[in-house]
C-alpha cells in the first residue's frame, strides 16, 4: 500500500502500515526528492544531484516537466529527447528503487496524486509514466482530496466543506471540496499555473539586486541564476525569523545585505495580489460563500511563508490548518487512499468542475522602434483552469502599413514562447488596407467541456470573419507506444544507489565551485581532486571519512555565499 505525490518541484513516496501512513526516505536520507532528471553519460540522475546539475549542466538536465504531461512537448537532455511521461517515469523509478531499499520488498501497486484540474489525457499520461517505471497505478487521487484525507476529514461527521490552498514550487491551486456519504467531490478548482514559491524567490532576488545597486535586467543569466539560488535560501530563513544576513558574491564583488521579512513581503506584494483572483473565481463559480467552509487547509512548501498564512487568515477570517507538514500532506493522503483501496473502502473522488486543462491563445509579435520584429510570443486568451464552457476574446492590431492579411496561429500550453507550446492550427483573415495598428481583429476562442475549441477572428473595421474548429489534442501514447517506450526506458541505467551520496557530493562541490571565487575556488578544486582520488582508491571507510571532513568546509562555503 503505497502512495506517491508526483510534484512539479518535489516528489515523495509513502507507505501505509500499522494503521498509519509513513513517508520513506531516499538514498540520501531525505523525504523530498526533487523532480529533476539529469543525464550523465549513459547514467540517469534523479533528485538532489540532478538539481545541482541544473547549475553546472543545464543542457543535460530537465525540471518542471509535470506541466507538459499529456502533450507532445519534448525535453532535450544531451542528445536524447524525452517526453514528460518518460521523465516522470524516471522520477517514479527512483522513488520506487529507494522505497524498495527502505522497505526490503518490491513495490508494484501504487496510488498516485494528480492536480484536480488534470483532464483525462493528463491522467492517462500519469498512468503511462507509472507503467514505464514498472508500477501499476491502481488509482489516481486528486491532490486536494489527498490533502483532505491526510487530515482525516473523511472520518469527521458534521463537516463537509473544505478549502485546500496549495502553493507549491511553481503552481498555485485552490480547491473547494465537499464530502458526503463516502464521496469527495471537487466542487471548484482554480489556480495559476505560473505562480509558486519560485516566484517569491525571484522577487526577493530582484530586491537583492536593487539593494546591491545593479538592476536585475542588467545581470547576466548566470548571475541571475546564482542570485536566485541565494534568494531561495534567504527566503526559507525568513519564514522562521525576522531578518537575515545574506553574504553574496556577484560578478566578482562581495556584498553583505541585511534582509528583513518586511523587505521580502514588500517585494512580494504583487504576487500576493495575484493569489486573490483564483480564490475569487473559485467562489464565484460555485456560488459558495466563504462562511460556509468548515475548514481551510494549507498545502505546499511555499505556504510556510508567514505572509501566505496571514493572507489566507485575512481572506477567510479564520486560522488555516497546517498541523501536517505542508510538503508532506499530499503524499500521506495518497497512502491513506492506497490503504482504503486495498480494503475496498476507497473514497470516491469525483471532479465536478470542468476546467480548461491548458491555456489556449495565439501567437503575437511586436515591432521595435528600430523596425526589428520580434515574434513567437504566446498570448493566452482562455487561461488554464478557466471553468468550461468558456468564451473569451481579445483584440490585435496590424503591424505594417497597408497589410492585407492577419495570420492567426493557435497554440495551447503555458510557456511564454509559442515554440514551447503545442500548435493547434492556423488561418488567415483579410483586413482592409490602412495604417499600421489602425486595422485589426477580434479573436474569440470558445472552449466547451467536450474538448472542442472554436476560434473566430473578426476584422474590426469591415466585420469580415474567418475561423477554425479544433479538437483539444491532448496527446496520449497508444498501448503499443507505451510498450515500446517501456523497453527504451528500461535501457536507461539509473545511477547506482550505493554511489548516490558520492555523486550528490561531487555535484555539490561543482555547484559551489561555480559560485565561489579566489581562495575558495582553489580549495574546492583541491577537494574535488582529492575526493576523486579517494573514489578511485575504492576504500569505503576512507571515502566516507573524507565526505564527513569536507562536508563541514562545504557547509561553510555554502553558508558564506548563501547566508
Ligand atoms: N521554509 C520555507 N519557506 C518558504 N518557502 C519554502 C520553505 N520550504 C519550502 N519552500 C518552497 O516550497 C516550494 C516547493 O513546494 P512543494 O514541494 O510543495 O512543491 P511541489 O508540490 O513539487 O510543486 P507544485 O505544487 O508546483 O507541483 C519551493 O518553492 C520552496 O522554495
Ligand atoms: Mg504539490
């Protein structure tokens, strides 16, 4: 009886035994395994080592692929191209391997959690990912339902309406649930696919750049990445205390900044505002009153920030519950559901809302003052998570004088550039000649619950129309394709578990090397050589002693640059 939380940022695996769920640790002894995959030659790394390689080997590393589940988007890792299902299957395989080592037995049947707004295609993709990892998904559970199960809400009488507020690494989901007679019904689900803890880190990183006196936009990509990592650490400290001293190195110069929680909260004011809209939409859609809620539950690592708790308390005029660690609740609940499945008492978990699983919009371009055209931008018209049926329109102008046609290119997805989204179709609309920007069109997109997408463009001045009807092309692999890919995935060799501490240790030295400078770099270089030498020596006691000794120095360096 195993439950899995396959998250965008972190994943967890949990067993249900002796009447209670228990989270299992990975090969490094941690409960959270970052959902990051990196290829190192012919070996696959998943988890912390892979996350450190995002800094040192970005071209061989993929993260946040959960967003692309059920689409044909592929991720390039070195010379390999992998789909989201395949990358997810590697994360699942890692969780499985580690859990098997912890439990001393093989695992096959699992319950996996998925966001409530996942449509059939995205659910199928999750099941396929399990199959490719040698797991049998006996059931999927909606993430908010799992969180409710972790809190034991199914056992309470007289309480029926719950709100689950989930702010993870990259996504925000708010869900209203109703429990009645063994059925958990998702009444409304709304959210923002591009709002999560990482955005709070970025806001703090920008504030840090301002304090140093270098505007964020002027920083090189590398420097931005470093600052973001440092802001992430500062952010976590500021969840527990009022101020924090950050020492950091940027473009060769050292800086010491005192960051206060108030500074941080000020830098995040716009993000906090963005959290309100989906909440309002959720209540508007259901016609529910916030007073009718029996309980409000916080889930997701980012709800550890006091400003989030305050915002929720203010919005719902009550203290939200967070007695269970917010990063653990979904996995614990998935294991509870697994136990209920095994006893044939599984909670029926139905989704009543139909929401658009992806954003749908069109490609836009702009012309800079010097005449250069930059295109390929995605302009969503119907945003992800909009309750269906929905019909929205937007207007677009011509770019050149006397332009006679406008091209409408329709895409679905969540990436800002259309090249990273899925192309759904294209058509042209004739418009009268005129000055650039004086002519234009309205584009209306209508999306119905059966997955039919209708796009209609109307010329603003003469009313001429053109359009297209598309079927939502959530793309799923066929049984035959899954079987074929299963073989291919089995050919990927996981990094040996017994080496994992060493691999993660090396990845950490390399990441710090990129961050450090001067003497510290020399020191790290020396450590790298010494440690590689010890690895060649193959004396486990010596290797482990060295990790212990060097670990302290690494902590100091990490601390120096990041804290
Ligand atoms: N103490 C803390 N203070 C502030 N933020 C934190 C803290 N601990 C974790 N976080 C943030 O929580 C986020 C990760 O949350 P979580 O593990 O719940 O995400 P996830 O479920 O994998 O992602 P998603 O919900 O987007 O699928 C990260 O942005 C991390 O920085
Ligand atoms: Mg989550």
